[in-house]
C-alpha cells in the first residue's frame, strides 16, 4: 500500500473514531441528570483529539530525516523548559494580573453560555453592571481556554493548557522565522532557546501573567521576519511583494488583536526601523510590500479595530484623561543595575526585568567586535538598536518630559517603560544570530569556535530557565481556581464610563451600585437577569418616569417593550442605562446588547481576510506559486 492510500486510510479511521465519540456523547446528552458522566465525556473528547494529534505528529516525525527529527525534539524541549513552572501545583498566586486574565476567560465563558458571540461586554464584571473589556483589550486568543471551560475543565487546568499551547507556538514561530532569516538550523535552534527562555518573557508568563503581552511576543519574530524579507534584495516582483507584505500584516494582526500597548510600541519601532534602513525601505518594491502589509493588517484586525475606534471616538472613559494629559511613568523605570541582575530570590521583584545572561553577553560581545573592528554591518546596526531599546526603560530616559508634549503623549500610554524589553529581546536575539553566523564563517578554526559558542549559548539559555523555575519551588502562594467562579468581579478602572463637565472629570461611581431597577414606578416584577439580557414586568402610574437599569451605559444596549417599541437610552446620574417610561404603562420590558451592523460587517471582513492571508502564505490558492516561499 503506497503512502497516499495509507494516509487516506488513517484519516478515515480517525474521523470514524471522532464521529462515533460524538454520537455517543449526543446519546448520553439526553440524560442531563447524569452531570458527572456528561462532564467526563466532554473532557474525554479533548483527550481523544489530543491523542490523535500526538499520534499524527509521531507518524509525521518518523518520516523525517535525522536533522529535522532533531529540530522537532529541540522544539519540544524548549517548550518543556518554558512550561516547567506550570508543573507546580496551582498557579503563582502572587502573579500580578492573574485574577484579571482568569476573569477575562470567565467573562467569555459566561457570554458564550448566554449566546452572546463574540463577547463585547463581560456581563458579570462590575458587580453585574457590565464592562466592555473585549472592545478595548483584544481577547480572541482567550476563546481557546474559554472553550476548554465549556467542556468542563477547571480554570486552573484550562489556563495551564492555554499557556502550554502559547509556549509551543512561540517556539515553532520563532524557529521558522529565525530559520528563514539565517538559513541555518543550528543557529535558529539556539535563537529559539534564547528568545523563548529569556527571563523577561518568562516573567511575563509566570510572574506578571501579562497574557496580552506574551501573546504579542509570540508574533514578534514573525514581524521581524516579514520586515527582513521586505528589505531583502530578493523582494522583487508583485508575487514576492504580496507574500512578504502579508507576512508582515499577519504578524501585525496578531499583535493588534492581542495587546494595544504592544501595538503602540511596535508601531513606534517600525517607524524607527524604516528610518534606519531608509535606503532599503524607500524602494518601490519595499513600499508596495509595506502598503500590502498595512492594508492586510487593517482588514484582518477589523473585527477588533472597528469597535475599538468606535468606542474611542464616541465614549468617554476613565483612560481618556490619561490620553489627554499623558502619563507620568518616570518612577516605573529601571536602574542600569536591574538590567544586569540575572538571578534573584524574589520572583516578584523588578530584577526579573532583564533580557537575561545569554542575550546581554551577546550584546557585550558585539561591542567587543566593534572595538576590534570585526563587527559586520548587521552586528553594528542590531547592537545599536538593542542599546536604544535597552535605554528606553532606564530611569534617565525623559519619559515625563514626553508627557508634556501633545505629539509624544501617546508613547507614555504604555504605563511601564520596561515593556520595551520585549522588543529589545527580539533585537538581541537577532544580534546573537549574526554573531554566531560571523563565527561560523570567520576562519579555518571557525567550526570549533562555532560549536563552542553553540554549546555555551545552549547552556546559558537552559541554566536561565532552570534558575527561573527554582524561584517557585518555595513559593507558598500557589493558587487553585475551582471549576466555577460564580461571584461578581469588580473589574478595573481604565475603561469605566466617564464624562467631562467643564474642567471636571467625573467617572462612574461603583459604590452607588445597588443592583436594582430604580425609578418611581408602582411595581416591578418577574425580573429575569441573564448575562447582558434583562427582562422585567413594570407597572407605571399616570406620569412619565425615568427608569435606571443595573447596566453601565455603554453604546449598544437596546430597550424594547412587548409591542416592539424601542425606547431611546440616555445616561443616568451615575452613567447607567436610563430610559423614559410613558404614563400608565403596564407590561414587559426587554433589555439586551446588540452590536451595530458595521461591527458585524467588520467581523466578516476579518474572517475573509484571514482566510485569504493564511491560504496565500500556505500556497493553497491557485494563483500562488510555492517558489515565492523559498527565498
């Protein structure tokens, strides 16, 4: 039996197993009283898919040559090392933003259960008054752990699986992109270890629990690879221009839809890179690729950008004050010593905010090559860029001065200047790659020197991961989340409603929340409050009255009576949903949240754009030739 027939048979058998399992689950679903059995069947379905996936990967692995098999093993190894802190029981309870992101997952879960898709407002946040976090903070990647929650996994297990998948895809993405740049599997493997295991990224994962930021870090290598291909001399012809532009656009889409603050930093960094490489960026082919990349990123991110810009333009929120006045973030800067502090007994201190020993050694060695006049042009440029992005987080950089100028205030919105360490780590990783490449090609003894450098780099990367993991060995505050979080979450202040009256900035006062429907009605009854939906029966007297609902008034809510009449909504005194009820009304009122038509259109545009981008990059479109992927 040839390989194709064997593959078809294997696919047929596996599909039959999955279908049989689904039919079994559907049969037992008619017996909802056996909750435990149904929950186990849901979890078993995920386990079945995982087993089949591992089986197929192993079958693929057996068909590879020894070099590619080694690459697979090393990717699994770097994923394992980056997941070591997950093997402790529970999650780091001292994690800065852990609760915040756990409740984002729970927010999506509750909206899915009440059939609000995509989630625009988390209904149980702010004591059930709602919070539009998904509009301001992209959560598309969090649908995966939310889906695991739907299948019955606990919050803790769902979160750990999610982080594991992010680590795996970061390793795969980093390896493929670095291999595309350096055309050398040994170098790209080292760079994958260096990037995935650097202390700053590990800090994001397990100390800060900055989900949006470490998702964005997953796309940084793709963005670097796309930029590299655009300014490369081989970027000629429309097909290459499209391919390279779409690579850049896909990387930018991942960042935009995951973390707005990273988008701000990356936008600034791309402008800087365009200027630094002006001779290569201001060429016709490069400009065409940049335009394609920008358009594709806008289209693919439309599902997030359209609601985001709609609210930014039409809704005054607490963060509006910071946007208008700038943020004073000088006191959040690092000292020079902290950049060089690689080991600490305190997993929550700022000393973890460093690119790590390996990447900083690469920087120091590049400066040595400069002084001895042995640095290539690439090493000079990348070491200069690395130094620049390492200087940005330091306490002598004038961040507060930037807040005083209208044109530069947006740069201060990042809250913590040391977020630029993420970009510095990409630059330092590329710098390490060019250093290793220069050692490989230096002289007749280059092979020994290159192998020694490879071994040292491996050792430093693995040592850093092991030392970082050891910080959690004696951590007494590991947290276990239960199967369900049923209580309300207070939320945060950044995106709560506000209004400007003269020179006074007034925001929603959470302390006034009563959770009740308020107004001078005679009677309210039959109240049903499920997610964003609220229905109740109200009987009014002979006068028009104002009714205030337990919902913060974010655009999108609709109030309809049982005859289908819509009531205009306005702000209450505390910026809640309010409407005027006519005299002598006696009937049902239905309140729900409905996305505008152009939000729905933007979602459709993004789906079509992503399908096109991924299909083109994978070479499945009929007008795409695979040779454009072989630069």
